C-alpha cells in the first residue's frame, strides 16, 4: 500500500528513465548482432529484465549494471535452443517480438508469462508467422500463451495488419529478416517506428513507404552503441501532474519525442497547457528534447483517429488530465485499451469514478466532463503500472489521501517513480 496526499506544488527537474520499448529492442538486436553492443540509460524495470533473462537462456552473455548494459552478440545463428520455457513475466513486447525472432530459428521454444500475459491476444502475431511457415501452437489455436514455436524455413509475405501495433509489425519484421525473399507489413495507421529506426542503426536496410515497411531476408546485424532516450510514456505522468497541480513547474530531461510517440504533447498543446520544448537533438535516429510544464488552464478536446496509436499508453493519464479541463473531452477509436495489462477502459473509468470524476466508458473509449474536484479513497493499480501511476498523480490533487493498492506494479516501467514524485513535492 502506498499513500499519496495532496501536493501544494510540484517543482524541480527529473531525468526520465530510459524508454521501455527501446530498451527491449536494444537487448534483442544486440543479442542477434555480430559483436559487442554497449547500451546506456537502459531501463532496469521488470519487463526489460525479463528480456535479458530470455536471451541469457539462449546462450547470450549480457552484463547489466543499473542503466548500463553490455551485450556480447553472436549473430542470428548464435542463439541456442532454450532448455526451459522462456518466461517474459508481464512483458507483451518481449513476448510478441520474441515470437517473430524465434519463428526463424531452427529449434523448439516455448514462451510463457504471468496471469496478465495469459489473457492477451497473441494470434495477431501467430497468424502471420504461421503464414510464413513457422509451426506454432498454443491455447485456443495459438491465440493465448503459452505459445510453442518450432521455427525455420520461413518465406517472406506481404501482410496487411488489421491493427496498428508496433509489437505486431516488429514481430513480423524480425521473422522477415530470417525469411526467403522480402517481407512487407502494412498498417491501418502508423504505429511506433522504434524497430525500423534501430534496425537501421544496426546496419539493416529497411524500406518505408507510407504505411508499409519492408525488409529483405538474410541481412545481418552489426553491433553498435545505443543511448536510450527517456521514455515519453513515463514522462507523461509528470507532464500531466505539472499541468494540474497548482503552482507547479517541472522540467523533464532527455525525453524521447519520436513523432510516432508524441501524441501526448499534441494533446497537451490542444488543451492549452503551458508546455515548452527545448534542446531538441537526434540520438540513434530518435529525436530527444527537454520538456518544461507549468500549471495550466485547460480546455476540452477530442482524441480519435490517427493520433490514437501515438498515445495509446498515455490515455489513462490523459483521462485524469481531462477531469481538470473545462468542458467535455471525448476519446474514441481506442479499443486497443481493452487488451493491455488490464482492460484499461474499465480500469480507468472505475477508478476515477470512485474518486469523484465525471467519466463514462464507451465501447471504444471514454467521455470525461470537467473540471471536477476529486476526493481521496482506496484504489488499486490492478497490477497495471500505468493505472498505478495515474492514480498516484490523481492523489496529488484529491481532497483526502489516495491509498494505492499494488503500487509495486509501477516498477515494471518506472522503478524510481515514487522517489521522483516526493522530490517534486519537496521542490527539489
């Protein structure tokens, strides 16, 4: 249990932890590259540590000291058949990208995870991988974990993905690198492009045309150094906190503002937030900047369509933001929230209603009326790190304390979250 009390102000500077998506990929690509990859600002959260564990089981030597990691890559053919199942913990990214990678390896492997992973749909990846020639099985014809994969002898395909998902796209592309011929993935909307960016950093030729991405099979990765930018999905919680807590100014350093991830910035600006973006730069093909947010007078907005994949993980904290904005904010086309670590539509609506918010769920999103004063209460993260952080930020503006059950879930993506929150409350 963690108790969060109302903050009179939030002031200070925070170095945001490394991007979770990029940290995962740095470990994976370093492991299948030829040579030694050095990673800095790695996120040592539970999810990314699961990725390290899986590759160690396949014979890759990895040394991790906090946010610094050294990966001794052995090339794609250097992976060994694991003697036990590969446990991804709570990490959907690890699971779906590993499926693509393992689909091309000439051995047998089994992927499993925690109770949450067992409920998340994997057929969105197993279907195209099966079309490429992988032999895959799992609960309900490969829909749910655990998933068994006997890989090898893949042929490239052109696949039109029914969902805009970087995990799906990445899984297929990693299989495509091991397939005969070219593999192309097309999406309905543009999803995160970290995989494409990092593959190019590791020397792979990637063809991008509109909503399609292609790779030619047989390409090898060459080791490189990876500096991981701060995670904008983690930064989002303090961006919102700075906007809604009175008398606040927060500066967040080294935040990745990749255009496929920066929807939260667009929404804050649409709602009238006092937000500045400084020191823009490019590191490992990823745009990075320092963000400063101050207490803001917010107005409502509509969030739908192409922007949804660019802020899908930020929608829980955006819902809290909307409770403090003038007017009705509507979120649509966000069905993907139902298959995250929790059903995030239900989780957000239930939790914020219990704290006094005027919010209702819809089949594909939420409707929030504001501004509404919130009160304290006992709530739960439900084991979902983003729900936990959203509720902790809510506690900064509630009349009465918020008692948060299962706060440890937050360590998945932001191990120092509460420490940083306390620093800002102390004005340091």
